[in-house]
C-alpha cells in the first residue's frame, strides 16, 4: 500500500548552505534533501536506486516547465497549499547515496519569513515529502516518489531569532515557556521528537498570530 513519507533533516544533517545572487536578489538553500542507504530516525531505508529514480523524475518535471513548490513545515497530505509556499526546487542531483537539492526561496509571505529567519541566524532544516511502499519487516522503501521538499523549524537559542519573532514569542500565550525550552535545549546535541514537535507547533502558532 502506498503511504505518505516525510523525512526531516536538521540543519547539520542536511549540510545546508545559503547562496545569494546579490543584494536584493534571489536567495537559495542547498544541501541534502533525502539520505539513501541508511536506516533513518523513522526506521526506514531508502535504497539509493529509489532515490535516483525520484530525483530524476523531479528534474524531468522541472525540465518540462513545471514548478515544484515547497512549504513552511509539512501539511498532513501531499497537496501543495499555495498560502504556505516558501520555495521552489531549482534542481536536484545525486552525490554519493544522497539526493541533494537547490531550493529557491520565493518572495511570498512564507518565503519572506524564511529569509528573515535565515538572515537573523536561525538554522532551518529541510524535509522531503513523498509517497512509496514500506516493507514492514525491513523498513525498505520501494516505488518512491518525491513530491517536494519543505522547510522545517530547527529552533536554536532564543537570541538567534530575528527581533519580531523573538518579541512575538514573548507576547504569545505560553511564549515564555517556549523560550525556556529553547534555552534548555540549545546546548544539546539532539532534541527528542516530542520537544521538536512542540517547538515547531509554537513557531507555527506565532506565524499565524502575526498574520505573516
């Protein structure tokens, strides 16, 4: 049975670098979008050949003139929500076992938010969104298709947030608790999934409250 597959990588795991074409010009994120040949945190294994097929399919779409759009955080399905779009995939390629991508940050409300966070020093991660079949015994994925790549929150220390985001957190309900968790976790090498989900949800509530 084909299922929804979402695989998140932190800033460090994705080895993200930012590129700009100049003052006031386009901003790009570049790094690993999907890892192959290893068992990931979701206990799934993506064979390298499956990733290559999916990467080639994305590039074929782009070559044909289709726009492959990504969002801020993941929705609960494979549909692209235009009000959440922040990026467009420029191209993807294989490097060793991993699928890399170059992601153009768009000048949409969500894209402007991502750019503001990056310029403020926030380390953001990426997450592939796709579909495929998972072998229940081995966790191996087959018939894999990448739908897009989304930007996901990887909050660091509170002072890494740009001023409007920091002040918004202070003003929002339970904002002080969010900041306390950020302080507690900012020095740790890893953050458990429940805390990470809590931080992501808090930032997304802030976005909604600010009506960005």
